[in-house]
C-alpha cells in the first residue's frame, strides 16, 4: 500500500521514496513545492512553483488513524510544536489529510537515527557522547520552557546529521500516543525500554523530569552500546524500571569520567525529585566536562589510566600519592651545621609560620563574613511582597516539584513571618491546590483493585474516602449519579476542615461531587435539546427523525435515574382512531386489524421506514394538535 502513494501529491508535498516504517505508519521522503499564483514561471503541469525543499512525510495508519479523538488532540499539540525554532529540533511543516489518511510533514534531515548509529558502531567514546548529549539537553530544555514534554525520548527519535548535529524528532506524537504505543505491534519493547517509573505507575504526574529519566537511559546506551535493562517483554522491562537500581556505565566501560558516570545514574533515579533540576542543569555538567577536555585539563576518571599515579596507590590508602622527598642538605658537618644552612632553615620555618598565620587570618575573616551574613538575613528578612512575588511563578507552573519548592521556600516563610500579610486568600488557595493534588495521587492507590501495603488506608480521612468511594461507585454504576454526588457531599460533613490531613480529603470529595453535578446538568441539557428537536421534527412532518432521536436517547440515557421524568414512556392512546402522542421513548407499534370491504380502515402504527406516497392521492397532512403526539399514519 505504501508504494501506491509514491508520486502522489499530498497538499504541497510530492511523495518520492519510502525511507522508514513502523507501528504508526510509513515515512516518505518528499519534496514540498511552494506555489505562487502570481508568479510568471510555471512547471510542466502549468503550476507556478517558486521554491522547493525536502521534507519527511509520515502517513499515520492502522488503529491510530481511526481514532478521531486521538488525532484531534494531536492536531492541537501540533499547533504548539509548529512554533518551535531550535537548531536541535526537527521543524514541523504541516498536518493534513489525503484520501482519508492523515499525514504529518517535517523537516527532512540528512543523516541517520541514533539507533542505526548504535547498531553500526556499538558503544561511542565518552567525548563524542558528551557532545551529542549537550545538544539533546539544549533541545529538551527549550521544549520544556514552552511547556511541552516529549515523553518518548529514545534513539530512534534522535537523528544525527553528517556533521554530528543532533535533531530531536516526533515531538508531540509520543505525548499524545504513548498509551496506544504500549499495545502497538513492534513498538511496545522500544518504548518500554526508555520509560520512566512515573510513566508506568501513573504517579507522580509526568513532568519535564520524565524526559530526564529517558535521557539517562539513552546516555547509558550510547556509552555501553546496550540499554540498562533488557527483557523479552514490555512487562519485564517495566518491572526493571520500577524496581531494579540503575546500573553504572562504568560497570561495562573503563574509560569514563566520574562526573559523567554519576550524572547518568542521577538521571535514572526512580524518584523524580532526585534527578537533576532540569535539562539545563544536566547540560552544565556535560559542558564543563567538554571544556576541560578541550583545554587538555585533567578529568577525574572512574578507572585511572595504567600509567597514572592513582593506578598504583600506596599501602597506607587508596589513591594517596606520596609527597616528594625533602632534598638533602649540602655542606653540613658532623655534630653541627653551617651558618648558611641555619639561615636557610630559619627562613623556611619563618615562611611556613607566616603562611599558616595568613591562612588562619583569611579563614577568620571568611567566618566573620559568613556569621555577619547569617545575622543580617535574620535581622533583615525578605519582605512579604518579595516572598509572594517569588511564589507566584512557581505556583503557576504545572509541575508539583515547583509547587513544593514555593511552599517550602516562600509560602511557609510568608505565612509564618507575616501573620497579617494581605495575601492570605491566595496562599490558602495555593495550599489547597497542593493538598488536593496530594489527595488525588493517594486516592489512586486506595482505589487500586490489587491489595498492597500501600493501598491500605492509614488515616481517618483515607478510611472515610474508601467508604464513600465504594458507596458512590456502586450508586453511579446503577445509574444513580445524583445519589453518588450526595454521598460525596455527605463525606465532606464527616471530616474536620481544620485538620490538615482531613482537609485535603474534604477538597477531593467536594471536587468529586461538583464533577458529577456538572455532568448531570450537561446531560440533562443535552436530552432536553434533543427532545425539542424531536418536537420540531414532528411538527415538520418528519416522523422517522422523531423515531431516530427517541431511540438514540433511550439507548444512551435510559439508565440514568435523574432523566426518568424526561424519558419515561407515555401512556398508551385511549382510542386507535385518535393520533397517539409522541412519547419520549417511542410507543410500541399497534398491530393492524384485518381489512373488511365494508369497514373503514383503522389507523396503523408507523412503519420503520417512511412509505412511498400513493400516486392516486396526495400525502396526508400531519395531524395538528396542541399536545405532543405521534404522526398519523
């Protein structure tokens, strides 16, 4: 099928050659032809092409192409990615649809994927790894500043150009399709091998630090030639990412700087808060290594070189280099010393004393400055306005780690140091936001179907949540979502709002109740709108549309008790000769009596499809009535 697209024109892109394929679709090399209708030049087909450039066009196929909601989300993501302008990120060109098939066009990169490079070369020398890793960090940091997390960083999504430049690709596709990727043929193993623990568990929320974990896995593979964890299935790999400690590259590679070895392990920390603060922080460590090597400065290695003094440590201690021997004194007579030697020794002793006094003086000055600075901080603490302004950008972030930093460094000092500050409403709202997020994360464990020590409730708030969660879930499953909302409201009254732990569960139960109440209102509004449409269709003489609307409402909404007054069946008609009112759910059809030559035919029930009008008589006009009724046959 992919060969059939070659030569086709998709928007401004003419497909030329298949250059790759995967579970999501096929990638073509293409030429983008920019047409200017006002140009005087024209091609062989009469089109006024003014410029061309190479492009990579991916055609999305299979179950992903059939998921309309998924593609809509991706299109919104693409609008953000189109704005990216970074030398290490492949530029997005266009999104379109051709013959029912969606395609995405990107900048064409002359080079190979990092995956192909590793297959061909195996492990890469650490200096080259550092150069490539700095570029990856730059690309990730730029994207994170725009609020976009890649979520699928791996060697196949990294292109290496002929001049050694990194290009990060598929930005945004992984963010939307990562859950689908877990079940896509040929993609499960590749994605699972680089997934962070929080991606697998679902907690804490995915953040920019998720990309840092994947970066650590990629660096490990670049240094050693293989990923840190290997397994025959995605389940095995996920287990390793969740439970196995991250291995050190130095276990397999001898020539590696200690700072690089430590960085890779830190990036693969199970806890996101233990990883470097951001991609820029990792880039700083890598840049320092690169610059030291460029200046030919000594770079501390995990395993010293064979000819290094550190490779042969003394028996007294590992890595201790013995001090140089003191030179023998010349001209010394037995039993005494020459005057020149005395002066030399006295000078050396004097210099040593002066040096020690100087160091002690400098140390005393530094200590006094530090003490003075510490006292100045407490004597002149930051103002309330300063603390508040520092907290605002952190709380506007979508990352929980930023919220906790704001709470510890600014909000707590603000509330404690300035009890009467004017920002109490805002700081309380921030505290509630953090508490609610904590309760949301904990509730997922409490609601887990698999019993573990972590799913056992430990506080009164947690025990109340488990009880009311069970009640509300059962009520909602039975179609009584209004009752479920009342259960959540009841829970808020069973807890103490002044208790910090119970307050977060009050916030969560209020949120659950409000979500259900909003859902109930929106659903009722929709059903009422559909019933008005049915009435309009009846008055317009479109009985089939009436039946279709009522059948749809019955199928989708009859299970909800809060809609019983709208969707309850209407009573049967008193006499068959009178028009039957249209019920919210269509009334059963009335069996047509046998025809009699002397009797007037009785009205019949409406057929499933509208009959052809008789040629001998015009169509009967719809029954006119001041109340709702089925159309007369």
